[in-house]
């Protein structure tokens, strides 16, 4: 499991993940916000299974 996510990609994933999780606590208070855990998890482990499946990577 080699890292395939670059720095900018990680930053964007963290921001999107936190934004989605915020939907659970504020705003429409929908449980769909827990989907934000996926981009957070992939950002923290620096590995995206979809990128590996497709054969791309943003890490230089």
C-alpha cells in the first residue's frame, strides 16, 4: 500500500471531509455527513484505493 496522494490532494480531502462531517452537527443535521469520514481517512493514510484501481496518483 504505497502512498498515492499528494500534499494538495490531502489538504483538499481534509477540508471536504470536515465540511461533510459538520453537516451532522450543524446545518441540516443529516446523517449523510458521516460520508466525510472517507476523505478524511484516505487523507490521513495517504492512500486512495480508487486511485490505485485506476492507476493514477497525485504524489510526486
